[in-house]
C-alpha cells in the first residue's frame, strides 16, 4: 500500500532538518541529533515506579532502568534492548516505549544501557546485554520480578540482541526464556535482501546507513557472517522460545526479519511475523496512533507468553 501520510511527512521533516544519513555523518553528530529528538518529546505516560541502578557487567557496571507496573508482584519481566544502530541511544532513548510496554503488558521492563560502537565494537554491547539478562534471572525477586517468566525484546539493533541472546541462553546454559520480541530486527549483515535494495534510499533507514553502521559495529569483516551478529546465519534454530517479529513495509530490514521468522518456523519454533503495510522502520516509536495496533499486538503476545 502507499506510504502512510504521517510517515511521508516525517521523512520530509527529517530531510529538511538534516536528520538523514550522508557520507559526512559522524557518530557524534548522529548522537546530537538523537538527543535533540529526545528533548523535543512530550511527557511520557506514568508507571507505578521507575528506578535507575548499576549492575555488574563484563568490564564494569551496566546502567539499567527498571519500570514497574501497578499492582502487586511478582511480575513477569521483559529485558529490553534499545534501538540505535549499536552506536546511539541510552536509557532515555526509548523511555516512552518502555513505559507503554510496562502498562500495556502489566510486566516489569528492565531497559539495558549497553556499551556502544565504535568505541566498543562487537561483541561488547552484546556481552553487556547477555550479562544483564543473566542478572535479571538471578536477582528478579529483589525488584518484584518473577525469574520463571522472563522474556527478551528489543527494537532494531536491540531486536538483534534479543535474537542472539535467545541463542546464547540456549547454548550456554543461560536463563530459560519465555519469549523473544523482535521489532524490525537486523538479522543478516550481508545486507543483500530485496527490501535492502528496493528501499535503499529515501527512508529513515537506508542501505548506505546500514553499511556505515556495519563498518562501525563490525570493523572485522569476518564478523559479518558470525551468527552472534547475524542470527539468520545460525546453523541451528530449534529449541528457542516463542517469538513475535514486527516488520514494516517500507523498511530495508523487512526481508531479513521475515526470513528469520521463516527459519524459526522451519525449526519448529512458535513464531508470528506481522508486517505493517505503509509503515517505516521504528514506527511505533514515531507515531502514536499508527503504533497503537502494533503495541496492542505486542502486549497481547507477551501477556499470553507470560500466562
């Protein structure tokens, strides 16, 4: 279907404001642009409690933010990894989304502020995120969480981490996960799918941007096909938790997310892939009204998994 009018308007606004990729883009400039967008947002919806804390990580403390819903625990827990191309973002980047998930699902959300490239390339951020997932499983009772009901989830780069952490937990004797939520996941750093070519220019994510991201996150080209970076290339996808994969029609990452869903299905994993026509990458974070349907679907899937 045609590009949604709100998406079209946003893309034009981003172009006018200079929030688009160019070969001259630097990580510092991209981070400044993101901080400007965060500062311009309105008031986020309230939750029962929000607490920032530090937990031990592989090479130092990892900042996390714990969102708690109304009611009495123990609550199921979603460990959430933010978007940002492995280079941008922090605990504020998807604070509104984490609050909406907390209230919509009725679960605790633990948002993880993992290390970022290019200062800390692969696998630093992944190691932090897996360590945070392990910590949640061990310490859930300290913050009203239920260690028997833990899901992982994320958006874009964070969805990549959710997919890979599900593999790591299976293979390394990690926490038994109830669910994996993947919103617009990056699953294959070969960047050679039809949607990567069809939507290579003119959208909020472009193929040149993904090449730039890949070069910063995975400076060693041998890692492009490492299953811990490109989970689509993992040889064995059985015995993984149920999954929901959200994709958008006008997203270069669409096909690799959907292809990963097909591979999960072929491996016997319970998975649903939902494509939202007319939408662009990260649309639930960008548009409140068009995003409501996707967030309702996510909340329903998580509630079912936690039940």
